[in-house]
C-alpha cells in the first residue's frame, strides 16, 4: 500500500490558522484560480488531469514561473527542489507545511501530502487525488462532480443550508457565504477534520457533525440541501467511502432523496451532482419522481454518458487491484451491473424544488454542456422560469422574447436563436418547424390555442419570458 500521502489533519491553533492564510494569500497573488490553472495545464476542466500526462503538463508549466511551480506542487504532487519550492511557495509556506506534517521530504526533494484546490474564489485542502491506492477513510478531492455542484447550485440568501456527504466541506463553505446557518454532515471523521479546517481558512462559519445521512439533524428543516454522494455501483468488499454507492450506485442517493419531504421546507431547493445509472425504460428523473411522490419540480441535466465497460475499467484501475487480478475483478463488477440492469452511467446535475401545497408536480430533462465556470446565477433564474412555466397561465398573459436572446434568424420552417453573451444553450440554437410556428404566434400576440406545449418548451429554454 502507498502510505506516503496519508497525513494527519492537525488541530489548528490561531497562529497556524494565520500562517495558513498567508499561504493562501500567496496563492491568490500568483493567480491560482480555476481559469489560470486550466490555461497553464492546457486542460479543461482541471479535475481531468491525469498522472499519465505529467510530462506534457510539466513542459507547459515551465512557461508559467511561480504559478507553474505551485500547480506542480498542489495538483500534480511532483517533487520540487528546495530552490523551486522557495520560488513557488516561499520560505514561510515551506515552514508552515512542514510544521503541519504536510510535506513529504526525501532525497528527491519536497512533495505535498495534500491537494489545494481553487473553487469559486476560495481554497480547499483535501487528501491527494494522486495517491495510487485509495484507502477507506480517504477524503474525496475536488473532482469534476464537485465543481459541477459548485458551479450549478444557485447562490442566494437563505436561512438554513445542509450539505450531506460533505467531504472537504466545499459546498457547506460555499453555502455559508450566502446563508445564515450552514451545516455539513459526513460519516467519515477525517472528512469533518478537513471541513472544519477549510471553513476556518476561508473565514466563514459552518457546523460539521458525524452523521449517517440525516441522522444528526433529525427534526430540522432546511431551505437548501446539497449532495455529491458516493455514486459508483460497486460490488461487495470494495471499501472506499467517498465513492462506493452499493450494488445500485444509489444506496445513499435514494435514502437522502426519500428523506427530502421531512427535511426540505416548502419553496426549498435540493441540488445534487452525481453519476447515475441508466436502465431500460426509465431515466434517473423517473426514479426521483417515484422516491419523492407528488408536489415536486424535478430537473435532470445530463452532461455525458459512459458505457459500463469503460466505466468499470476506469474505477478498477483506481483501486488497490494488482494487475494479475484485474480480469477477474472486471468480470465481478460486470456481473453486478448486469444484475442491476445498468446499461450505462450518466454524469448529471439534478434539482428537486419543493412546490407549494396543491401545486402540480412536473419534471424536465435535457442534455447540457459541462459547466466550466460559475453558472449559478443563470441557473437560479432558469429554475424559477421552469416553475413559472409549469404553473397555470394568467388569462391575459402574452409571452415576449427573453432578454437572453440577442437575435432570431427566420426561415420558412425553422429559426436560429442567437444568445447574448456566455450561455450554456448552444448558440445559435436551431428550432424545428412546430416550435418556430409557435414562436411566431407568440411574438405576434396571436392566439396560442393548440400551441401551449410548444410555447411552454420555448419558455423553458429561455427563449420566451415566463408568466
């Protein structure tokens, strides 16, 4: 077993906290942000970096001076010479990290035992993603699902927020910047240590409790609940807590979604980034509707699908499985997926809105491009529009062109919609004949009878303003 990355998470004294904040300010001064890291690595998103690409990364980073050295240290776990470390990190940082036990020092040089991630203007320490063999208590680093949840969760003032399976605490910390009270839960004590550290380093306040799902908050309700669950469908005896979702991949997900009626207030939002199984004849949103019952608005945004064969292989290569046993382990995983009727896995963002009592439930699913920047403001407006478009229309309602639309190019049987600025809908977006006819009628203030479905779909795509 590779144990060189297993560090302690020390109890942070006020002096150590001050010292670590100096380290983070230096990273901010270097421009250690998502965009800068991705630009320097020639990779987007940064969470897709791979150990097998160290040589090309290193060649690209040479042109980026101290920032390149910081990226090599925090995100590639490369050994640095003392001279390089002093140039990229500074003497103060080297001293602080050494005191914390976060430096691995050998004759090859200095290497970090932890990762440091920029996310939405803040910084988060985690266990290293580059450890060759995960161990059961390893704390999940910021993977692309972590960034998706950070970029896609609407940020607005709320009274109470809850983050379940909090890991490094990233989503509880981001919520704490907008909510009066933020709580993070995790079954892994090591995760709670990182969460408390990251909260203090970012100058925010949040509570963290050991908990199996909702156990520690029984009887409480929240306005926002976030979740990045362990989601990998996994046979028995594969113990990594941060990723193992049981045979179905949804053992944790289902428990939390079924608990939403007790813990999410009316008008509240559930936001989840995960990888979900696809099965014949049903979608992940279909399962959410079954688990929740009536009275919910449920949204699924699908980023990318994976065949079960490539998905299984990728996770086996990241497990403590010797090469001679990989073929047998692959077959064992494949049997589990077949028994669960899983045909593929989809990387996705999901929402559940707790509707007012008596409101008709609704659902909405679509493909969407992976978010590379913070989309929270737009997605908050979009979810509000979805809810409005699924309510009964006022009798005098006449839709108008949405402000997000820059220009429409008309043809006889289709239209092209061009968007203002950065937008996650494809630009231009091509409308088919039925939607083009409905759009013409809406903009001409004509009678919309018979076109209600198409008008609603145009509204749910932010082409028309909501009621």
